[in-house]
């Protein structure tokens, strides 16, 4: 059973937390692969009219939670499918909050749609995402990132999609987290998303920033979150770019590849 001290975190502590994120992703990936090759994955229900939830979603999240709480029993966890664990602890100073989406893109998972789904595991400390993991369990691809600084973006959120669509060289439409890993790998210049919840984006921030990219909201603000942060009406709106030099509206016309995420 591991323990983590207060701020500042040492490299050893960050490495240990990253190890547990990887261990949790391994556990969830095993569950997802089991259901992906089995007809039982189609046992699903609608989640409050907001897309399907399969038995794979629930079991994968349970696997992640078990790994985390075995190592860090006082840590708080907020998952898309199962909600809160240790929520009261999340309101304390210097608290760790793990934010989970066991299958980001459940519809793609059910339809076997080009493996356009993934496991998201993020860790927030004092409001800032410090560790993120994006895992595509079928292709066995994984992106893991640590914390870094963000940058400013000034843009009119209401007109963003139309403005970008007119100026970029090529557009892609993708609904899930894998495209953020592709951005971190250098295959995409910018990703724009809206109507997202905390479990949809907090794991993405350290991955993109760890690769030298920038992630902010549409107003250029750093993406911070804690247990008392309200979700904006219509969800969070985020933009991720390959670096600070292009994270400006005046440079949107220079993008050669953009992905507008349809959530």
C-alpha cells in the first residue's frame, strides 16, 4: 500500500502514481478485450438518454477502481459509469482525484468502429491534471503524460467550428479520445471539442502537454477542475494544439490537419 505526501510531489512520487495509472489501464484493457471478442459486449443500456453503457464499461471501471484503492485507499475517484468513491476526501486540501472513463466511445466499441474508442485515466492534484493515460486496448496503443504549463487562446467560442472549417487544409471528424493521442504523436495539428465532461478531457491534458502541445478551453484558460467545480451548461469546450506557436486564432489558417470532435 503506497502513500503520497503533500506538495510538492517528488519525481519518485510522480513515477509511482504513473505506475499505478498504467497498472489500472492494464486491468481495464484486459476487461475490454474480453468483451470486444464476445457477443456479451452488446448487453447494454442507455445512460440517461446519453448513449449506451455496456457491461464492459462497468466492469472495466470496477477494475480501475480496485487497482487504485488497493494502492491509495484515501484517494478520491470520479468515474463516468460508477460515480464517486471517497468524495468527501476530494474536498480536502492536497487531495488526489482520479477521473475515469473506462470506455470513451462506447458506441464505437459496440459497433467495432475502427477501434475509435479508448480507456481514459486522469489524475488531478490540487485542481490540476498531473497524469493522464489514453489506452486503445485492441490495438495496444497507449499514451501516458505528466504535468506541464498551458498557454493562452483567445477565440470566439460560438463561431469556432465554422471559422476553423473554412481555414484549415483538411478536416477529420472523430468522436473520441484517440485523436488526442494522434495529436501528441504529431499526426494532427489541432483538436476542437465541446460538450465534454471532466472524465472526457482531464486525462488528455497531461498527454498533450507532455508531448509539447497546449490544451485550454476556448477562451484560452488553463483547464483546472476539482470536486466543487460546476460543469458549465452544455459542457466544457476544449482546444488542443501541437504547440504554443500555433495556439492562436491568427494561425488557424496554417493548420494542415484538424479534427473537429463530434461528441
